[in-house]
């Protein structure tokens, strides 16, 4: 017969991944090794600085240890794997912005959602390596959970259930991630020496107008010829990503209106 016994509180905590327990301060470093000179925040901050400067591939336990003036083994007494270090780095670079302060002036929920998306985009631009770390589970570290708590506070008065709220969180977060990665990639292209015109395709407009024929691309052809594809002419709708976010918020607002009438 299967054992359906529920784990006790301690067993439940210990079942969490080590990186999560480290982030919550549940695992204490070994007593051996340098005392008072190393700490998990110091190690993580050093790794973040290396990644910001040289990319995620430059981060290794030995590189971080060398930057701090310690042996690699000294770091392993605090963080037992590079994988855990990477996840701690992600959590470290997500401090709540001033807009997320519960005492901040109250705004319309649409503006607060816009603030959240802009915050996410800034994280991707400030730390280009952030998206290079794969998503392995739902957020469980305190920094990321505070961000989710912020988005849920924005929806506190919504006439929806918990599942709908979490679906909205996923929707907005996914769009913010996509926008953040596009902005990150544009920054990297420009940093490498190319121009915004190259990134947008504007530099290649004339060539594309020859290659994208009406016969082969019947629906794309008029878009290219109008100049809308590469931004050859000024867009009447403004920034594409901001426009997309507004349409997502329109959809949420419509859904809320329908729910209020039920």
C-alpha cells in the first residue's frame, strides 16, 4: 500500500532544491575555512559583476574565487555548485524598484503593469546574461517571489480567481521577457559595433524590396514596399512593443469588464 503520509514542515523545507534553501538562508555555510571574510552575498555579487562584464560563460567557481582572493574550495563551503550560483545570481539582480513600494502613490492598474514590464526590460538590459539561464521551475526564491507578490498586489481588486490572476502574471511576464530579450539583443548588437539601422533592417531596405516579390510573398510584399517592415517611414502607432503591451492590457481590461457583469 502506498504511503500517503504528508511530510512534516522540516521534511518539506529540506525537499527544496539547494539553491532555493541557500537563497532563503536555510543552509548555513561550513564552519571550516575563512571566517567572516566570505559570504554568499559577496560571492554572488562578484559573480554578477563578472557576468555583467564578460558574459555568463566567463563565470566559474575558480574565476569567482580568484577575484575574491580565495581558493575554489573555499567557495564550495558556501555554494556547492555553479548551477546553484547561477540561480542565486538571477535572484540577486531582481530587487524591487521604488514603484513596487506599497507606500508609493497609487496608480491605475494599467500604469502599474507598464511599470512592471519596464522593470523587467531593465533587468534584461542591465544584465544581458539573465535570460541565458534556463527556467527550471516556478519561481521559489525570495527575490523573484517578491516580484510576483508585486504583480498580484496590482491585481488585488480584480474580480477574478487565483488561477486567473496567475495566468495574467504569466501573460505579462512572458511579454516582458520577450521585450527584454529584444532590447538586450539590440544593445549587444550596437555594443559590438553595428548600428540600430542594421538591427532594424533599415540599412537593407532597398535590397529587401528587390528580394521580397509580390509573387513569392503576397502579404509581406506590400508591408516591405510601404516601409513598415524596416521602419523606413515613421510609425503612426509609435513603439511596437509598447503598442503590443497596450493591446494585452486592453484584453485584460475587457475580460475584467465581462467578469464584473457576470
